[in-house]
C-alpha cells in the first residue's frame, strides 16, 4: 500500500512539472510573437496623409525598404477620392490597421488678363478674363458683375473647387467710348497729264483702329481733267458707330511734254581705241549723219596735238585745249580739246560748220527742234565736277585751269525734263536730266558746234 501511494505522488509531480513547462513554452512563444509583431509594426506608417491626386503606394506605408510579404485590403489603387480610410495591412501573416487620409488642400490654378470693351459692345462675362484655369477636382469660376460706366474698374476673379480651396486674382476691366475716326493713308499729291484719269483708289486706304479697313467715298467733282491746274480731291469715311473723317489731296493737271528727237542718229563707242577721244568721236558721228565718208582715225590724225602736262622744276607745263588736244586721244593719260580745233578738222571734211559757243542751252535745243544735231561740251554722265588741275601754257605763260571729266556729245533730242545725246562714252543714245545737263554745259563754257541744214 505504501508503495502505491509513493508511485501515485510521483506521477502527480511529473504531471505538474510538464504542465509548468508547457505553460512556460506558451508564454515564451507568446512573448516572441508579440516581439515579432512589434518589430513588424515599427516598419509601418500607421497614420498617412496624402494630397489628392498624388496616389498611394507601398512606399507611403513602409518606413523602410525591408523585404517583407505585404498586402492591403482594400487595394491601395482603389483609394482615389478625398476621405479617411482604415486599411488592413498584412505583413508576414500579421494584420495591422493603417489610417489613411486623402485630402485636397491645393487651390485651383488661375491666370487672368485685363479686358477692354467699348460701351456699345456686350459686357463680357467672367470667362473673358480667364486665360487658364485647372484643378484636380471639380471647380468653378465664380460669376462677376461688372460696372457699366466708362472708365477703369478692378475685378476680382475667383476659382473655387468642391473641397473649398479658393484662388483669387485681380484683373482690370476698361470700358471706353469709341471716338476715334478712321485714318486715311496714301493720300499723296499726284500729277497727271491732261486727259488722264488716274485710279484715285490706288494705294489709298481708310483704316479704323477698331473695325479695320473701311469703305470710303471720293469726290473729284471739282477736277477738270482736260484743263491744266491744281485741284482738290476730297475723301471721306465713316465707321459703324458714326465717327467720320474727311481728308484731301491735291491733283495737278499738266500738259503732256513733247519730245523732239532726231531719228537714226549714229553712235560709236570710243573704247578701247580712243579712251580720251570723245570730241573726235562726236564729230565722227556728226559727219556720218551727213553722209561724209570718214573714219575716227582720220579725224584723230588731223587733230592738232600739244603736250600733256609735265613737270619742269617746280612748274607744271602743258598744252592749251583752246588750240590743240592736250596729249593724245588714243592715250589713256590724254586730256582733251575744246571746240576750235574740232571745228578746223570738221571743215576739212564738210565745210560750213558753225561755232555756236556762248549761246544758251535753250538756243541749242531750238536748233535740235529744227532737226539739227549739235555737238556740245559737258561732263561724263552729266555729273558734277570742278577744276582739278592747273598748268602753264609754255608759249604764252597763261594758266590753264582743267575741269575734270571733260566730255563731248551730240545733242539729238529733248523734252521738258530730259536731254537725249549720242554718247561715245557708252556707245549708246543716253538720256540725262535736262537741268543737270544744262548746268554742266554752262560750267564748260557753253561750247557748241553744228552744221546748218
């Protein structure tokens, strides 16, 4: 009996020990699990605030980039609207609650501009002031009321979204009266010949700063197109709001100039053989016109020649163009000659040439009007020139003043504004301004030669 009691007591002690050990294991496992859960929870952001429109990702939930098995319920991409959410986050089989708030604190984007209107136009609404606006959520531009009085007014433009975010911008509204008339351009004075009816609209426009191109009326009732004189033409235009403009231009009616021309007059180019032979070539063309058989070389050979300028000590000497060619017409360094030596050569081929030196240019043109060509002295191209050299004529000791660009041509035609010449410098019939040519003719001493018909 005693032995049975001892064995029974021993079994009870073993049972108690095993129970205690099991309890210790359970406690240890519980502590371990709690520690592991605590470690997992420390990896989470459990209160997350996201700005609306930015989206949520696992990077927002995890504090660090540890490799863990993670999932959420509901899925993060389903959280789109503004609001507060409790999301179940599962980490390594442990489930945690994470608070997520999506909020909209960003005001709408708003850009505005100033607006100007005329008082007769429709008053604009708020959209006329807005150049750009946007928001991630639903928003509106609040309506405005504008003053209907002439002047400048400050306007507040407000954009507000459904979450109460507001953006305000200030713009200027200008209401003005249209008092500006159209403006004419192109109303230059014009000159036309008798009997000519010009296009009075050509190059003319009436432009209104507000309405653009305007129609206009032209009143030329006071113009007599068949009678020389100065007249006034009136232009008028009116814009759609009644602003009127009137402008004028002057039209001058003139007689059509008559042109007198000797037809079929010969030309000849002095180059390359006679670079300074314009006087000889002008005579050559005259003689050809009258049917005289002669060559340029014949004339140049007969022409009396003197020394081109040369230095002797400190004195420059040279020939006298009144009695001889200074230098040689065939030499590029030659100078020139005046009318008397040319007259002497001319009379050896056709007698009767007249020295018309000293007569006015109008008197020269009077001969041309009678179909008489006249050889004259002027400048190359009728361009302005002046004295450019001085030397002493040896036989007499007199001073020769040389005007540069000396040239001789044959005048064969003219009009009120032009002179036509047979010009050996170009080998063509040239047209020069009549006033300028006359100026050069006078500068060179009004030298002229002609054959009477």
